[in-house]
C-alpha cells in the first residue's frame, strides 16, 4: 500500500512546526519585497534608500539561512520581528515618500504575536507603535514628508485595531490548544488505564490456557500456531490428560478482543470443570453439557444473548489409539499417507441456536505418524492475495499436503510465513489458532 504523503509543518497541533512555517514564510516574503523595492529605488536614483533596503535584504537572507541550518526558532523569531519592525520605523521616518510600502510593512509588527506568543507579541507590537508615535511627536523635523495629524491618528487607530484583532485571534487559539491539550491528557490517561486493564486481562487469559510444558509432556511432536487479532483473544486451546485419555480442543468464541476474551474464560472454565469433574470420555456429551452451562450463564438473568463458541474437541485413548471427535462447526483433519481425511462437525454452536440438536460423536482408529489438525476459521477467512480474497479451506489443505513430510515445528513456520505473504499488508480479520499433532502411539 502506498503511504499517504503528509506535511508535518502544517499540523496546527505542532507549535514548533507552525513557528518554523511562519518564520520561513515571513522571511521569504520580506526578501521578495525588499528585493523589489531596492531595485525600484536603484532605478529611481535614490541610492541611500536602495542601500538601506538592500542591507535589510542581506540581513533577512542571513537570518533565513541560519535558521534553516541551525533551527534556532526562538532567536530567529525575535530577529524576524526586530528586522520587520526596524525596517518599518526607518521607512516611516526617513523614506515615507519613496517607500510607499511603509503602510504594508506596518501590518507585520502585530503579526509578531504569531511568532512570540499573544502576550509577548502584544507588548512588542504596542512598543513599536509607541516608538513611531514618539518619533513623530518629538522629532517631526526628521520626517522627509509632513504627515498631517489626521492621517497619523487614522494610522495609529487602524494599527491598534489590527493588534487587538490578532491578539484576540491568538488568545482564542491559545485557549483552544490548552483545552485540547487537557483533553488529550485525559484521553491518554484513560487509554493507559484501559490498556493496562486489557494487558491484565490477557495475563488472566494466558493463565487459563494450557501451559505448553504440559502439552509437550502429552505429545512427542506438536505445534501450536496461536495468533490473536487483538491483545486478548477470542480463540482458546485446551489440552488435559486424565488417566489414559487426552482431551484436546481448539475453540473460536463469539467476537474477538475483550468481548471474545470473556467468552473464552467461560469456555475454558466450564470445559475444564466438565472434563475434570465428570470424567466423561465422550466428546459429544462434553459439548452438550458445555452448551447447557454457556446458555445458563446468559439466561439466568433473563438474557437471550446468543453468544457462544465453535469448537473441535477430541478425546484420545492412549491405550487403544482410538480418537473420538465431536465438533460445533469446526471440523477435524487427519493427514494420512498423502491424503487428508476431513471429519465434519455438527452444524450447531455451543450456545443458543434456533434449531438445536445433540452433537455427534465420531471415532477414528489412529495409525502411527498420523497428523492431526484442529483449527479455528481465522486462518481460512483471512483476506489477502492478489485479488484480496479469503485464504479458504482448499488452500489450507493444499498447504498441509505440500509440507506433510516436514517436522511440525517447520510446518508452524510455514503457516506463519504463508499467512504473512498472503496478507500483503491487509489487517488480520480474526483470531487464528491452529493445533497440529503427530501421533506416534
């Protein structure tokens, strides 16, 4: 995906960038104006006027160059205001007739509030007009052109009005920024608290998930590709051994993130309670009882909530190598001698459903080196590829077949790399869990 180009200096929230933009803009504008008036003065034969204007041109150019090399924002802000103000006073006192731009230059000192801040700039602006008025009153003979008092009164009045307008504008902006900064601080604090809570929820969820050390003690070779979409996952995996039976499952709960995480905690807790407490060796009975508990959890307070989970649950008898499977939408895949055996699930969720039916139980006599795969639908539903389509079950099977002879740890890496290549920058759409087991009983 192409990145959208942005101009960081144009961000109003970036005060430093804003000042940099203003300094560069004012100085460039001054350079163009000074160059124009110096050439005009030269052509008119006014050498003194030309020399002064060109001198200010060189000073402004030097300031602009130093600023862009050293990024001295504070110094350049003051220097720009001083140069603009001094130039205005010089033109007003000594060259009013030749420098008709004096009125144009007088619009710049109030804008010092944009560079120095509304408070400091306000007093600097008043100071500039005060100096000009004093010079006019005390040294009127210095003026090469006698401005009438009525003109000066209008000039001072309009100048003061301009100062007040800019001050009010900058003051309003300052107040608004202060409020935004306060809101941002509150939002940042709330975000930190929420993030901390979510991270803590993940710790609780991780504590409920089966420890991988236990999984390694139950199976000689396996992999677990577990990739939540958010910090907290709506998927969970479960592995438990009781006597000669190994219970293992992969489940996909309604939603993802924190909402899905709540359901996973219910699912893991209730599933373990059923497996540990009743010693049931038939997975379909386990799912039926799990559905009752999930429904009761939501209906006990009068809710008709349809949250629940899809799951593939297996019970493996290590003495007979018979694997019993029952599923709620999630199938079981067994890869044997270059062929994938897919065992379908019951088309019912573990939760409220319009047409509920009992979960079915299916037996499989495992053979040595059979590869068993349980998975949620997150991998299959991931969008990507050249045409931005789902990965699909067909591609998933083809991938497993293509790498069936490789160790399971390497298969896990292939799953991760294939998913990354398939996404091509697209966001992950759902939680992803794939459990692969090689049976060597």
